[in-house]
């Protein structure tokens, strides 16, 4: 269990289960213009060979979640979200560190994600872990046509990756 420095409280990460889906979607509705369907989120659970879905709890309340989709030897970060009233406390960092460690344990060689080009907070978080921009998907987001920045880490499991992970996660 990691301590969130800003509140001095332990954040607990655990696998997402079916009973979390409503709370996860309620959180997403606060931070995203559109949300996935409950059916889609449920379909992602119980597939440990190719999915990692984590939730973060603080004092028993669900305050964040994150997901990794494994495709061949790559990990796709498909979500990282923290409740608005718990942002900037280090919870996003704890969640992303857990996905990076998971990718390493799975023996993956690379990680990637898409993020809105305007999402400075998320881009700053991803950069801390070594995600680097590699291109843009024009009009990727269906709700408003915003472009997506594509980011990659190509050295998962290597010494530089471990050092960045220790550094980025170590603050939390
Ligand atoms: C992006 C998000 C997950 C970050 O979660 P968080 O718990 O607030 O992030 P942390 O407190 O762990 O911050 C870690 C680092 O990320 C960067 N960061 C986070 N929020 C930031 C902000 N608003 N502005 C600039 N940098 C920010 C900083 O480098 C920060 O480190 P610091 O606090 O030591 O400066 C959160 O803002 C969020 O849920 N946003 C809405 C959903 C979303 O956009 N998800 C990503 C979709 S691709």
C-alpha cells in the first residue's frame, strides 16, 4: 500500500470487480465528456491474460482507476482517472506506476497510449514515467474531433525504465 503524500493516507490498489463498475463510470462522468458503457467495462474484467483493471481506494472510497490492455508484447494504457476532489495528491502516479510494474512483470517490451492534445495534466504525468510523443491521430475523439497525441515507452524492463519508475513512483 502506498501513502499519498498530500493527505498522508494510504491509497489501496486492487483489481476492479463487477461491483465497482457503477462507481467507476460515475467517476468517469466527472472527468470525461463521454463514458464507456457498463457492458463494455464489465467485458474487460476477468481477462487476466490480457487486461489489468485497477481501482484506487482512499478510506474505502473509490477515488481512481486505471487499465492496461495487452496486445502481443505491448501494453496499451486505456485509462487513468482520478476523482476531481482527489486530484494532484499523487494517486494518478500510484496508479500509473502499478500499470508500469504490471507491464514489466508481464515481460512486455513497450507501452503506449493516446491522450487529448489539450490534456496537459495527463501529458505531464505520462512524461514523468518516460512516455514520449511519437505522433498525432487527427480527429481521434468522436465527441469533439480533438486530436490524440500518441505516446510510447520502448524500454520497458530496461534499467532506464526501472530508474524512471522508481523516481516517478518514489515521490508517492
Ligand atoms: C491526469 C490525472 C489522472 C492525473 O491524476 P492525479 O492523481 O491528479 O495526478 P498526480 O497527483 O499523481 O500527479 C502526478 C504528476 O502529474 C502531473 N500533473 C498532474 N496533474 C497536473 C496538472 N493539473 N497540471 C500539470 N501537471 C499535472 C505533475 O507532474 C504531477 O506531479 P506533481 O504533483 O509532483 O507536480 C487526473 O488529472 C485525471 O483524472 N484527469 C481526468 C482524466 C484524464 O484526463 N485521464 C487521462 C486520459 S488519457
